[in-house]
C-alpha cells in the first residue's frame, strides 16, 4: 500500500461506528519513548472538543478515518506529556540531513499503514524535504485532487528515512521532550558540522552544542565564523562553555574569549581547570594581530638529551591539535630553543638516534611582537608548517601553525 502523506490525513473526516461524521483529524500523535515510529493515535476535533482516537480503534483510513467505536468512547484530549505531534513538531521544522551534510526543512511526512492486522497500524516512514511535499500542502484544496496527484507524480521524491532523522528540540516550553541522538552528526568532519550549524537558528545551534561531546564541539566551534562563535558560547551555561573551551587549541580559545563580554569571559575562566585557565589567560594578554597573539602553547618539545624513541612516546601521548605534530622542538635550560626536528626525520631515523642530530640547520623564527604581515611572509617564503615564536633571549614562547595563518588570511578577504 502506498504511503499516506500527513498533509492528506490532517483535516480528514472521522466517522464513528455508525458512519456519522463526528469530527476532523487535527493532529497525529507518537510517543517516542515507547516506539519512535509507531503512531499512537489521532487527535480529532469534535464539536465538544478535542478527543484522542487511538489507532487500535480505527478500522480504516481510506476515504476518511473510520472508527470501530462511538464518539462517547473517544478519550478527551488536553495535551499528552511526552507526545510528539507530527504537524506541530515536525512540519516546517529544520532537521539535519547528515547524508547531504546540510540543514533541510520538513515539508511533509510519509505515513505507512501495515497490513495483516485486525485494526489500523500506522508508522512514520520518512520525512519529505523536497518540493513535492511543499507543493502538496500548498495546493491541497485549491486544485482538484486528481490534478494534484498527476502533478505530484512528476516531482521526484526527496525523502529522509525516519530512522535517519535527527530532531532538534528548541522550545523548552513544549511538552515533547525528545531524546536527541546525534551520533551520525558527530561522525562528520568538524568543518561539515560547522557548515550545518551556521545554517541553523540560534536556539538550534545551542541544542547542537549541548549534545556534542566536548572534543567534537571544540573542533566544530573553531571552524565557525568568529562572531557566531561568541553567540554560541554565550548561549551555553558557563560550566558547559568551559568544558568546550578547554578542548580548543589555546590560541583559538584565547581569541574567542577575548571577543566576549568581560563578565562572561571571567565566568568561563573561573569554571576552567587551573592549568588550561593559566595557559589561555597568558595568551589573552597579547595583541591579536601579533605573532604572540597568533601562537599556541600547545606544541611538543623535549630536552637536548632526548632520542627518537622519546619523540615517538611523546607523539603517542600528545593531546594537542594535529597541526602541531609536524615538528618536535628541542629546548634547553629555561626553554631556550636549540633545534627543531621535522616529523618525517623522526619516522625515518633509527631508535637511539639523538634528536639534536636530526635537527634542521637554520631555524626560521619570529619574535612575539612581529605583525601578521611578517608572519604570513615567513610562511610563504619558506613553505612552513610551523613557526616558533622566541623572545629576545631565545626562549620558546609558542608556535604558530599553518592553519592559524590560513584563518588569518581568510578573515581579511
């Protein structure tokens, strides 16, 4: 049996066991906690008020809904706790199409009727996110049904199976409280998640960041436009915001907190762990358009006596960004920079080889106060992946990575 559109079911006449029309379908109800797809019943608008007609009291839905009992047996409806109402909670709502990696709007819902039962069994099959559903709703009752069916047959369906739909509950006043599962979303690349988030309304962005784990949320936040970053982080509780900021690259976290209202920034810093707080606070003291303002303190460095196996062990345990693993630095007393070793040399070297033997000859460095133009010129001239920042005494204070320079240049476009 072909699926029935929700828009076709809404407004359909409802007949009792005697065949008399007693009302019209106003809503279709699902209880996600019990069964995420099976329809519990129909909310029917009658002269005496709204009633719930459960599906096991429905004989058929062809040519109108035909009930197996009288209207006196229908349950008065005043809004059910935990119910998902398809028209109210789905139509025109935004959902995430993780396969298409974008946000789409629900134009209609396909409802499937299972056969072989003594009563009607209805299930949500898919959401219609294409023009067919929009045209059906727009022209319903305006053009003859036969003409509308002929038109719809020419429009290819664009459906997302119900099992693949991630719903975002954005209204805390609603009775419906869906258990949000965004596993498929979290498996996307953070840049793809960022593209999706940027298309959402503010409340929906907050719902996403409340659900993603801290690491994915942090990586995603770094990919989002800076102005939107501030909006998203400001919408979260300070403890949740702190958890996400702690997982960000320190330089990105410092830039973000520096753009936020001072009171909000202080609340988030207070919730952070002492080590991460100190790291980010120090970076916030630098001007953003300088080398120090662009550097991160999340890099790998070992002492002058370190060997290849020490570097490998550090790589295994490094929790920083992937952008920082291209080079391991060799530092001496008081963190004075002595050398830099590209990852490729470490991979090819034999165990026991001292890192200093693998260090590159002339190191390209920059002082903390250098402007962004100087930083970009050095990356371009020497094809750098990382650029160490050293002070007047040769102390390694941080590292600028290629992605920071790319972000800097993109911001100027």
